C-alpha cells in the first residue's frame, strides 16, 4: 500500500546508485579501486590506542587538520576535512548550486557527480568520451564559456583512466572563469599531477583528495578540500560541525607519518600495472592507458561471462558496460604483482 507521502521531484527522477555488494572481504577485490595492500600498521596501532573517553566525546579535528595541511603544503584555513570525497562533492554542490543551475562533467565518470547535482535539482550537462576514450574538448570548452555553476573534473578520470596535463588544465580553467571548477585528485599519487598549489592563483578552483586509495582508509571515510581562504569560509558555513569521526582523524594522523607505506603502495601498484598490461597484451585483450590505480579493458561480447567466471574463482572485477551503453567494458583495479599473477592465470584459463 502506498503511503501517499510526497518526495521531491529531483529524488523521483534520480537513478539509484548501487554500492559494493556484501561478501567481498575474503575475495581478491579488484573492483572498487581500493588499496591492494590494506592500511599502514601505524594506522592499526593508532586505532588500537583510542580510549573510551575519545570515542565517547565529539571529535576535535583542529590539531589533525593543521598536521594534514602542513603535509599537503597549504595553510590550515585552506583545508576542509570531509567524510570521504563524497561529502566534499556534496558540500561543493550545497554551497554553490541553486535548483536549475547548470553543472557539467564528462561521462562515463564517478557517479556521485551526477548524484549530488541531480539531488540539488541542477540541470546536468554531460558530454561523453568517444570510443577511443578521448576527452571532448570542443564541447567542454563551448559549455564552459556559457558559465555553468560547477565543472567537475576528475584527474585522472575513472573508469576511463584519462589524465590531463597541467597545460590542458590551465586551458580549462581559463575557459571557466565564471564557473567553480572542482578537480578531483583521488588518484594523484599514481599520476603525479596536482594543481593544489594553484588554489591561490585561481579563485574559482577547488581540489579534492581522499585517504581511501594509497592510505587504505576507505572504510573510515576521510577526504580533503583544498580551496582559497574566502571560498573555504563559505563552504565551512555549509558543512556540519562534526563531519569526520575520531577514528578517521587518528588514522589520518598516523597515515601521513608513514610515508614509506604510501611509497610502497604506489611502487607495488605501478609494478602491477606494467605486469597487467604485458599480460593483457599477450592474451590479446584491449586496454586503455590509465593514470590511476586501475585499467579499463574491453573483453567484448563475453565480458559478463568472464566477470562471473572470475567471481566464482574469488576474483572481483567491475563490469562498466552499462556506463558505456555497450557490452564489454570492465574496470580492473591494479593489485600487487602476486595478485596480478593470480588474475592473469585465471583469466588466461577462461579465455
């Protein structure tokens, strides 16, 4: 029986987002771009030291925020800590977007750009990558000159792997003078391209980062916003007073001190990428260049059967065919060399 309770039209029109399924813990998770190693042992020790008093009190983030700001080379008042990058994106929309405003991003991409934009009642403009995963420059530049409210730009982009160079990013920023540009650097450590130092030069620039990838803190949900002081103050007004929990703060404090773990993760993932690219080439599987900790591959018409067969072997990949409107596209999170050998062995047997 229907309740008769009305919900917002924006919610009625939205497509539901389906998060990871249950039962992933004991499998080789190469589906959601998580850290293949886990988190630093220093993080686990820090969490073990949490006291009952700390857990029962509202979290104080000032000290950790100053440490994280120093780690990233910004002032404390140029940094906001968020409940994962998802809250950072939501906060950008909540601060700047009115119903009916135009928001632009290039698809396929991270689903939350569309999710929060549609939830706010924005008009979404979403040009698409072509079959070669080329960025649609002409369309994007034309739209930016019209002055949309926000332009979401992940660099690198998932699932395509596209990485724009600094000169290309400057071109986009110059075209977007009347637009808030949110550059999502979730995969920075793997690409090495960052624009955080630009936040004082471009007053419309917001940069987001996450502790989910190289730091391995996806389960604790911690993200960052880097932005000039003026906009930071505006965004802080729109943020809840306790967005980050005590465990995430303790973990982040430990994670930034263990630079060796971060370096090891990046080194292992890069070795895994080279190994996976070589293996896919031998198997005759097409893949696209990637600046992140994943590869987009094209298995063709048998993609769903391949993904299902690997799942039965305890290996999870992400079928992204629906995002492309065409069968065959699968994203593979890069693993360690050992994990990659296992994947290639099973994939070779299936093919």
